C-alpha cells in the first residue's frame, strides 16, 4: 500500500510565496494576503442576501412573533427583572464573551487571551451585523492572526480543530438533554425523545470513532480517503464536473487535526465544554429571569431547546440566525411548557421575553465591542509581526 504523504510533502505542493520586498511592511502586507473569505463578492449576490435577510426579519419580528406575543408585555416583563437577576445576567454575559477566546488559546500555540479576545469579538461583530458576515469574518480573522505572526497552516489547523470539537458539542448536548427529558417524560413525548436520543448517541459515537481512526491509522485514513475520492468522482461525473481533490483533503484534515489534538485534546475539550456551558447558562438564566420557574419548564427542556434551536443557525439567511432561531426557541420552549403543564395556557409573552432577552445579551454587546477591537487592531502596531519570520503557532507533527 502506498504510504500517505507527510506534512512536508503536502506543503511542497502548495504554490510558492514570493519573499516580501520590505521587512518593515511584511506584517501589514500579510494582513492583506489572500485568505479564506477574502474575495470580493458579486454585487447582485450581496443584494439578494440583504433582501432575504430583511424579508426574514420583517416576517418574523413584524408578523409572526406579534401573533403569539405582545411586545408591550415583553418590554414590561424585562423592565420588571430584579437587580439581582441583572447582576447574574451581566456576569454570564461577560463569561459568554471570553469563553470562546479561551478555546482559541488552546488551539493556537502562543496565542494570548487578549489577542484571542480582539480577534473573536471583531469577527463576531461582523457576523452579527452583516448579511453573509460569517464568510467576511473568516477572512478578517485570518488576516488578524497573520498580522500577529501566525502562519497560515497553523491558523487553519487550529480553527479546524476548534470547529470539529464545537460540532461534537453541538450534537452531544441535545442528545444528552433529550435523553434526560425522555427519562422523566411520559406518553408519546417520551417515545420520540428516546428514539432521538438513541439515534443521536449512535451518530455521535460513530463520528467520534471515525475521526479517531482517521487520526490514528495510516491505512484507515488511506481507505477512507480513497473511498470518498471514488464517491466524489462518481457524483461529479453525473453533473459533468471535474472531481474535487477529496483524497488530499482528507489527508490534509488528518495532518491539521493531529498537529493540534496530539498534544492539546484534553485542554481543547475542557475549553469547548466551558464555551457551550457559558452559552447555555446565559440562555437558561434569561428564560428564568423573566418569571418562568423550573417547575414550569425544567432545566433539561430549556437546555434542549437552546441546543436544538442552534442548528437553525446553519441556515444562512440572517446574521446569527436572527429570526428563524428565535422562532425555533420559542416553539421548543412552548412544547416544553405544554409537555410539563398539559392543558394549561402557554405564557407566550414570558417565553418570547426570555428568548429576546438572551438575544439582546448575546447578539448586541459584541457589535460595539467588536468595532472597538477592529479599530484597535488597525491602529495598534506593537502586536504586528511578520509571520514568515515569527512563525507563531507552528504545530507541525510528523506522521
């Protein structure tokens, strides 16, 4: 069997980069190098994206939510939140802001927490405020890291590892919470929740095993890469397209992941759990701060609604999934209320108030803070380093 190419072999296939003409300008020019998401979008695609975003927001907040809740009641409910609850919410909102930067420090060697905070809040501000902002934020994040001396391969490896761990947490949390609800549930609800929890457990276990084997075994990685390349080639042939380089993508994935998780898997796992715990805690506190009790909607139901609703973020129709995700949360919390309190009227005003309170605490603060951190990055030169000589974050692990 042919040996898998190592990191140096794959790196040698990358296009060569010319040396910079002026060392003093390298850090600045690095920030404008071609990076993911850095291309200019076609104007009509941007126009369609903006139009879809506006349509979704108007439909959800102008027509759908007013059919189930009264905005005046929501405002009055939020105004009646106790000072103690506001202090708790403020602490959790601060934790929410710094939780993911901690994750970034575990996947990018030598990255300082203050650098991670500046990078993350700047990208989050773009994502939360612009249609299609996620793609723009990726390019901006790369440019910032490179301007601080991090090599493009180390950035890719670190963000890939953080993304894979984040995805595992996204699918594991709802599986666990749905299982807890099923244990305490009754009737039809318990039945379908048991099915979801068992199916989800199998899927999580299989995906973890698959990635583990790809990282651990050369022969297994070769077999998976070969099979995926064959499948991709066949599908591309149906549409008369050139097949993607799936084989090398799998090997690149393996190399990038091993360079991080071989030494930092446990710190990354702990930081990822902390990040999701921060988000779920802020959401849960927001729901209960408006007057809903744990007897009316138990904590597992609240956390499950948060985790399941977050999957709607993957539908890129508005910044941060604004609108669709909120409807999902309101619907799931309503289901939780109806399951726990059968026959009783649903307090949709309270449920909507809790969801919109969380949205305000999680979506809005990063925007002005991110504007400030972007200005700081543009004006602060003391952190700038040429990545070609600084080589920060270099985590290459030989196969």
